[in-house]
């Protein structure tokens, strides 16, 4: 299970639905339960968007225990 915090910047407003884009994402580093991720979207040579995120890894059993039986805590 993961929780995330994201930040993104979009540069290309002139993309059309049929434009081919390339998405590149990578894990930059891992610090204990924190997973730092960065990604970009390119249309040809143009950088259209970039994003970074921090994901927190949560043990599935602990997550279910925290939620309780009704899904709310």
C-alpha cells in the first residue's frame, strides 16, 4: 500500500488528442518507507510536463488494522 504527495508542472498547452507523447518515470531514491519518484512527458523534443512524487510505503496488514472494519477510523 502507498500514500502519495505529488507536484506537477505542465508546459505544453498546444497538445492535441492524437499527438504521440513519451512518458518517462523513474525512482530517484528510497529512504526507508519514502519512495521519491520523478517523471516527464515529451512530445518529440518538447518537454510538456514534469512531475515529482513522494510515496510512503505502508504495510498492508497495518493499513487494514488502521482502517478498522467499517473502512473509517
